[in-house]
């Protein structure tokens, strides 16, 4: 009777002790989990901490991206609004009428050049006119003689040839004189001054002449120097380089924007006017011409510019710009990766490569994330501090 009573007593003791031991073990297990620290690159936050930090995350998906090509460019004159002015005659500069930076109207005098070629051109016209008169008179006389059988056929033909040569020489002399007169010269026996004029309205952007200088004409042997450049900067071009892989995406008429260092933050709006049909063999890029109105003259020829050319929208895996965090030269995002047994939320730091060049709301993801990843879009500062 003693043995059954002892077994019963032991069972009573065990039933009283085991629940306490089990509860203690569970408490120790939870304490161990609570005490566990997040590994490097992760943050484990309680639901209360997530709420206090205003952390918001959303799944990454495909978005319509307002795509923009960003490239470098150079400001140039509209070649229909710029004139490179040379002198057609050699001589000495008698007077300079336009200074560097001056605004001139079409037909205005830039400089006056004293040239003996002006007198020679006038003299050539006079001589050719006299020769033509003599040759015509001789030919008419030979025709009369031939009609009365008083001259030979040979003499008639020689006279006719001389008459034709005289007409040709007269035409040449007049063409040369008219060419000089087209430049504003008053060709005469008295004056030998040739007036350089501007063929358009604009600003004198280059002057390479001074009074008393000896200059060489375009039609003389050797290379003539450019004396003036007159350009209208109210409408300019930006010549941009677009790589071979992007050419098909650029269309004539597309919107374009440029910024320049001199006016950082100011955007100039224009349009694509022309796309080159050939590539530069060294850079594998094509020239794209964009036109811009420039009433304030802020875009100056030869300035370097950053050009943004609008292209067709495309679907791309993208995330909000607010999700990006810059750490030195690295771009990262925070991804929600799950929930721990104690209820804490797990967040992991993930490096990504994005196409962040156009400043749009959605940033295309190139590498680092897959569709459906839960990316933190608000409260990234708290996560960054916790890691």
C-alpha cells in the first residue's frame, strides 16, 4: 500500500512543477528572441516604432515613364542668321564703321576699303565697251562689203569672230563690276573705295580689321581672312550628340530643353528640327539640331549645354524618387523582407542601379530589384539611423 501512495504523490508534485517549468522556458525563449540584434544591413522595428517613424512601403511595379534623353550639346548660330564677311578686293582699310558688339541693320556699312581693283574694274568696262563698239562697226562694214562682193568670206568670218569676242569680254567686265557693286561699292573713275556691308540685321560678334591694315581679297591668290562676323542671336541652335543606340527614339518635332552653366537652374525650351543621317565614326553618335528662341541673348554661341530631349513614354520597372537614398557614390533603397516571430518588421538595405537623369517622379530601375519587392517610400531616415 505504501508504493501506490508514493507514486500518486510524485504525480501530484510533477503536475504542479511542470507547468511552471514550461512557462519559464517560453519566457526565456521570447526573451532570447527579443534580445537578438539585427545583422548589418538590416533593421528590425516593432510595429510601434514603424508607426512612430511614419514608415510607408509599397510594391515595385511597372510604370509609364516620361523618358528623356540627356546629352551634351553646343550652342551655335542659326546658319540662316549669321554672315561671315570677307572682302572681295585687296587694298587698304580706310575706315571702320562697325565696332565689336555693335548692333547693325541690313545694308549698314562695316568698313571702307581703298582698292585699285575698283578703278581697274571700271577701266575694264570702259575698254571693253570701246572694243565692242569698234568690233561691231567693223563687222557691219564687212557685211556691207560682202553684200556687194567687195570682200572675201575669210575677212567676214574674222570680223564676226572679233565681234563675238568683244561681246564676251564686255560681259565679263560688266559681271566683275556688278559683283563689286553688289557689295555696296560705287565703282567709278573717281572713287576707288569699296564699302563692306552687312547682309542681315544682327550683332557684330567678330571684328578682325583696323584702319590702315592691308587686306587680301577673296579672288586673289592665297587665303583671304574673315573680317567680320554678324549674327542674330535671337534664335539659335543647339547641336547635341545622340548615341547610336538612342537615335531611333528621337523624332523631329520632339520637345527639347537645355541648361547652361552660366544660368544654372534656368531651362530653355525648344524643339528638335533635324537629325543627322550619318554617324561620327569616332564617337558612334549622330548630330541632332534643336532650335531655341533666345530673345534675351542668354544662349551664346559656343557655350556648352546640357540637352534633354523628350522621347516616347515606355513601360519600365520604376520606383518613386522618394525611395532613393544616397550613400556617397552608392544609391540604395530599403526593402521590407518580412515579420519576425515576435512581431517586429524586417527591413533590408539593398543597393540599386537606376536611370536617374531626367528628374521625373518615377525612376526606372536597371539592376537590384525585382517586380513586387516592397520598397520603403517614406521614413527612410529612421531606417538609415537604425542600421
